[in-house]
C-alpha cells in the first residue's frame, strides 16, 4: 500500500491515526489483514480498507482493528448494500483510540451481555450501539427479562455436561 496517498483530512483524524499506531491497534489490523491475504488500499477519513479477507473469523460483513477496516467482500460491493457501513466502522476506529488493545476483552464482555439480554450479539452491545446499530447493519432487538435469560443459559450449560 502506498502510504503517501493515505492522508486523513482533519486534525482529529490525524490524532486518531497517530494514536492507533502508538497503541498498536493499526499495526495489528494490518497484520490480521495480511494474515487473511486481504489487499489493502487507502480509504476515506484516514482509514485503511482491506478486502478479500479469507479467514472465517470474525463472522461479520466487515470488522475494524485500529484504523484498518476489513471485509471478505469487495468494498464497492459491500458499500452498495450498506452505504453507511464505513461511518459505523470509523466509529469503531475511534473506540480503538480510546481503548487500545483493551478493546478486545471489552468487546467480548459487551457481546456476552448483548446475547444474554437480547439473544443477539449486537443489539445491546454498547460499542456497537455507540457506533450506530443501523449503520452497521444490525437490527434492534427488545431486551428480554434477565431472570429467564440466565436460567436458559444455565440450562444449556447443564445440558452440555
């Protein structure tokens, strides 16, 4: 990728880009994209777009690590279906600036909470909600009562043993 053509357009975006390099999330994002044999190119707002990702994890139309936004599809195809997706993913890049590598365990805990509360991995996920559920292609789901959700979870766990 030609880094000379990849310029954020605002001072805030420069700050985010620098911070995500310093906190190592963007280098990690580039490594994951490379591991998944994705091709990279400069994107809007100082993001790096990676497409053609070939690993099966994570399961998402796109995912962000630092300032690297990765998809198994092509960006042209994906943005035709989800035109606001890059705004959602850029919001995640700001979350990486704030959280650094702690983003990963925080994301996992928030996902578990969302599944417990709604049965869906994103509907009650605080980081996904802050990034804009609809822009990310996620539906709203009503919360379910906590007591029955915990009992159902415990019943499944007991049934596996």
